């Protein structure tokens, strides 16, 4: 199984939706709050080349945008993650 990291900020509806989706998909993940952790922000920017959360990283793949944007990509990545 590849590691899953979700980069979030407080009060972000898409961040919360991604976390709920991952829990419902039985995907364990690590959450990193980029507003409170400058190292996590730098890590997120290095992995995804974006400055705004949410960003979801599965293995070496980074996904960003709203939950609606990320959902089909996350579904596919999680299917491949199980194989």
C-alpha cells in the first residue's frame, strides 16, 4: 500500500470532504495542516507545485483542486493502490 497524505487548512470544506471520502474508502491517511506547519506547506509545494490546500498525495502522485475535481482521480489512484 502506498502512503496517503492530505494537506489541509482549517475551515476548508473540500479538505473535510476528502478526509470523509478516504475514511469511507478505508484508506488510512496522514493529515498535515499547512496553515500551522510551515514545513508541511513547503513539502506540499514541493510535491504538488501549488500553494493552496487541499492536496492529496498517494505514493508519488499529487492531486489538487476541489473535492469534486479530485474525487475521480482519487478513486482511480486508490484502485491502483490496492492492486
